């Protein structure tokens, strides 16, 4: 299928094919497939040199601007192999469009959506034997754009690489789909309104590591971020969006500019509304969550993301007090939404929202 594209193709030779890792111990983001996609941008030529080639290292100038000022954006999406043997992508155009929103904010060039989608499908098809079939395992796809111009002035770079790499992955959290314990930090903040919290740029993740390390040391899987100004309103969990089931209403923080507009978040909202569940996107104070936990109206909490999928929250620790949610067990709604999403993503369930794209 890639023969028709204006995209170069260099396949690995039979001898260069890598050995595939065992599907029961994949971890996350540790093994990379045989091929990758790369295209380059400069002011004169725009996007050019689009090519699928064997997975390889880059030779970059030490002055490449990404190393100094962090002009770097990325996405995460997954390919699934259905029981019918078909290959599916979940909402890939939305990832490319979100990357373009990130590119705009970070003064990086816009991607040609149709061309990137074609390249993505061709790459997935070429490396289709890498898509795991074991329960809970998928092929994670990481589109990335970096500034490569060698220059030390602080400004938008004039040269970029856009590339796609892929890895077979297991669960993102060691707990898998079992409930996680989350530490609510009021010491560190993730993002401010007017900053880049709603953009998928590397710096947001670098800035989150210290809080995550401290949470791990205290025995927690991830951090729940509060707003930067008042340290009062809930924002995100680690690398995912957060939902609470309070009084049978599904509540999630509104997208006010400092929260990542998650594609899984949006899918959960659409599915829940279709099922007749009342969904509220609104500011939610941590005090409200705590009060709802104490009076029993908080029955479930879960985080959502491409990597994490649906990750139930079994415990929150806020200001040295532990709040156990649903007796530390996966809630009924969390389980239902997880099952439904997985079934749609792998082509086993009707796709009323036209979310999946077939490859090949
Ligand atoms: C994703 O869910 O795809 C993410 O980008 C989170 C990642 C940083 C592991």
C-alpha cells in the first residue's frame, strides 16, 4: 500500500529484522519496531524527505535547539490487532490535529494531516507483526517533532524533524488495570493558565518528574496535580486526565487552558453521555473530593490516557490523610468503560462514533 505514497521506503533486510520481545514482559516503551518514519522541515522547502526506513539513530549537532530550549512536542496513540485479524487505529486524526495545536503554541510548523496519516498507516502495516495479541498488550505509537537547527539564540528554530517510532507495550502502570494509589501534591504545580499545560510538550513532563519521584518514594503510583494559583482545584493525574463519580454524576475538570485535552478523556465523556450518565466538566475542588469521600458520595475515581487507558484510583493521599475509594477496588463504571473502549478499539464492538480507522 505504501507504494502509492510520495513517501520513500527502505525496508530492513531479512537478516536485520529484530527479535520480538516476549509479550508477557513488554513493559512500556522499551522495545522498538523494525522501521520508523522521518520527514524534515526547513523554511525554504517546508516538509520534505519523507521516508520510512529502518529504525535508526539521529546524528544531531550538539547545538540543535531542542537540546537547549526544549522545542519538542509529541503524541501517543495505539494500534490494535482485532480478533478478526484486522489492524485498527483509534482516532488517529485527532492525535495529528492535537499535535498541530501543540505545534502552533510552540511556534513549530504545521503537519500535513492527510500525509501524516498515510505515513502512519503505512508504517503500522509494514511493522504489523509487532502488534501484540496478548491481553492488555498493544502497539504504542509515538509521533514526535523536534527543533534541529544548530543555533543558541532563543527563538523559533528554522529546521525540524518529525518522526514516528513504535513499540509493543504492556500496561503503563505496574498495577495494570488494578487500582492505583495517588498522592495529591500541594507542593509542586504542573502548569498555569496561559502557559503550556494544554500542550503535549516535553517540558511539561520533565517538570513533573520530581513530584512523581517523591510520590513513588512515599509508596504512591502517581501525583494528582492541583491548580497553580490557589492549589485548590483538581487538574490531572500524572500523565492522564481524572474523573470522579460523585452522586452518580461523572465529574471531570473543565479544559481551562492548563489541562491536556485528552482523546481518551473525550471518548469517555461521549460514551458516558451515550449511556445516559450525567457528565459535568467543571472546576472541582480537592476539598469537594475529600468531603465526598468522607460522606460516601464519591463512589469511583479513575484516570484516562492513551498509555494508561482507564486506570482506577483506589486511594488518594492529601495532606497526610488517606482516602480509600470504593474499598480500594475497581468500580463498576470504570470496569464498564474500560471494557467498552477496549472492545471498540479492537474492532469487537460497534463503533457508533466512527473512532476507529482500519489499516491495510
Ligand atoms: C500517553 O498517554 O500517550 C502519554 O503521552 C503519556 C506518556 C507520557 C506515557
